[in-house]
C-alpha cells in the first residue's frame, strides 16, 4: 500500500518543487556525489559517468567545476540504477520492491491535477532572462558524450514543451538536442512522437511552431516527459497527479507556452519547416550510435532563462547499467502499461516490468494470475500494443504470478520451463519503432519494427496437471530464518514468497 508510513519525513515529499529540493532529499540518503575537481565537458564527464554507472545503485554525479563553464554546474544521470532515487521522485518512501513501486506509480498515474499558473516575476527560472543578441546557449556546460557524436548535446535529461494548436494541449517530451550554434539547437523527435505531431500542425497552418526546452527539472517532470502518456492529455497533469499537488508554471510572453517556474534553465523560440540542419550521430539508449546526420528541424532561440548558478541535467545513453534510460523507464513504462491494462478492464495483472537490461524499452514482462482460456495471450497482445508499451519494445513476455517480473533470472527460468517455442511465440509485424534501432537494415526500412510475444505461463489447459514446482515448506523456511545467524550466515536470509501448499498437487 502507498498510504503506509513514510521514511522520508511525513508531508515533506510533496514539497519537492525543483531539482534543488530533489537533490537535498537524495543527498540525505547519500546518493549525490559532488565532483569539485575540474572536468572537461568534452568526453570526460560522460566517461566518468559511464564508469561510475557500472556500479548498480551508484550515485548521481554533480560536476561543480566544468572546464570553461565557471558559474554553471552539471548533473549527470539523476536516476541511474537507483530505485531509491526513483522512489523519491515519485514521492514515496525508499526500500520497497520494484513491482510495488510500479503498482503505486500506475495508481498515481490515474490521478490528474492541472498545473497552477504563477506570476512570471516570482518564477525562480526568471532570475536571469536574455533575449536577442544576448542569447548564447554555448555558455551552458553541454557535454559531448561519445567520440563519434556529432556535437555537444545540451538536451538529454530535458523536457521539450510544445502545444497542439487545435486543442491547446501542452506536451512535455524528452528529446535529444544537439547545439548547432549560439542561437540554435536541434529538435529531433522520432515519427509518431507528440512534439513532432504538434509542430506539423502549426506548419500545416502556415505558422512557425513555438517550442521551449527545459533543462534542470524536478526529475518527476523528466520522468513524465520521457513516458508515453495518452497523446491528448498534458504531461503536466500527470506530473501534478503523481506529485499530489499542481506543477507551478508561468505563461511565457515569448511563445505563449506554459513553462515550469522552478526549472534551472529554459530556452525558447520557434521551429520552421524549411529551417533544418544536420543533426547527430549520437550514442543512443540502445548502446549504438543512432540516425547519423540527416536534415532535422531546429529551434531558433529567442530567449533563455536561468537561475543563478544553474544546473544543466544530462542523461548518458549507454549499455546497461550505465544507461540513464534504464531504471526510470523500467518503472515508468511498466506503470503506464499497467494503467493502460487496468483502463481496458483486463483482470489478474500482478506485476509489470520493463527490464533496464533491455535498453530500457526493449522488453516488457507482465505477470498474471491466469483466470480463463486465452487470458495470457490477451494480456500479451494488449501489453505489446497499448500506448504505454508500444514504442520500440521487441519482446513481450507473460509469466505466472509466482514469477517476479523484475527478476530477470526468474523470467528466463519461466521462459525455458513453461513456454513451448512451437506454440507459445507470436510475431507482430510493421509495428511502431524508431530510426534508432540498429537491427533494422538497410536503415531505409526504419522506423518500422516487429514484436515477439512469448507466453511463458504454464499452459492453461493443463494447469491442474502441470508439473509442480519444487517449493520450500513454509514452516521449515521460517525455522531456518530464525537460525540464520546461529548457522553462521551474515545479514538477512533471502525473502521467499512462494511456498508448498500441499493442495491438489499431481506429480507427472
Ligand atoms: C534521455 C532520453 C532521451 C530521449 N531522446 C529522444 C529523442 O531524441 N527522440 C525521440 O523521439 N524520443 C526520445 N526519447 C523518448 C521520448 O522521450 C519518449 O518516447 C516520450 O514518451 C516522448 O514524449 P511524447 O510521448 O509526448 O511524444 C528520449 C527519452 C529519454 C529518457
Ligand atoms: Mn505526450
């Protein structure tokens, strides 16, 4: 339950409004590493992040002294592989199991609270406002992350804000942004993404598309911007719902967009259909370089706003575990899928997970209590194609409820002991994918993809006679737990939740 006691002082979780508030809480659990030695934003900061990220659960890195960028700071991988930081972000106590957080987050995603407009003058992000000739985004410590990257990426742990001109819905999406010049950054969004659909609607009306990009957000807004929500509802509302209080925004006099008042840095301007530039390549979340060059729209920047001594946030995309697109997506994508399945009225869902090991988005695992013939196949197809789960994901595995979907070894064990390749695998073709998928060749065939569904549940027809799993007897387990240190073992015994019931068991 999410309404139990909270380790983080009661009531204060909701007081997170800014990256600074979030950092204070993360600091209190010892998960911020400050690096005061001088570090180069050209490859060095990313290399340090990659190496530090090899330790699962390691800290977020705050670079306080970036070469040539005095007065600016840089935070790399706010989430990393820490469930603690994910918990703080969704305003929960630390120390629960991953699937419990997914369950709580999926429930919170059903709440929506509209943003609250505050006076622009009182917004901390407006401490410094620069327009026209003063605009120079190269002053921020944007990193070049990988040796073959096309340039410095100011936008990774960001939210790009756009608006649908037909219904005024404000969208927050995380999209990569390469610096092209002092007043221009790339605006790459892949086909089907909301910012791309929004800008095309402005252009179809013969108007430039207003756009803002925000760096240094309360990580809850980053999480929401990086998650597939229903296309017609603003991520601000979902962030408010998860927060339990509205997100504070102000209305920009430059673009008319609603912008987060407590951000560290915002750039703003317009994007035009005939103004494009080569963007990329970029070392991506897949662990490969993605989409080299290619004409890409960019943002012509009219205005930048920033707090004093602002923090630029960055997300390293890399192979696991150094990938920022890992634990955060594991939790947020899984929670969205769970919320979508609930909305469709699918019963028996016991857990959802998106293994961070699978490039964050590559795989979905759902555990169910099988209730009727065809239930597992139905869950698999819906989890594969619902809004929260459809993008890129290649493998969708459904397991029984005695298997923890967040435990990859358990999932693999279920696959090899319960699925029958000739009967249990389905393929979906021509599905929503991305230009960033290295396996689709020649690259011209992208962004189409395919999906593989694996039913790794015990065959429903033979549930009653399926070979019983060898399980511990509860009483013996408890006796051994009580004797754990007497027996010479350190720490706590492993937590076991499935036990032999002795009821109706048939050994074949
Ligand atoms: C660090 C990071 C970088 C991302 N970069 C891109 C990108 O460059 N282009 C893109 O289309 N999606 C990118 N994504 C994925 C989108 O943020 C995600 O699909 C999100 O749902 C998009 O918002 P939307 O649903 O409002 O379109 C990125 C995600 C993360 C976490
Ligand atoms: Mn959206």
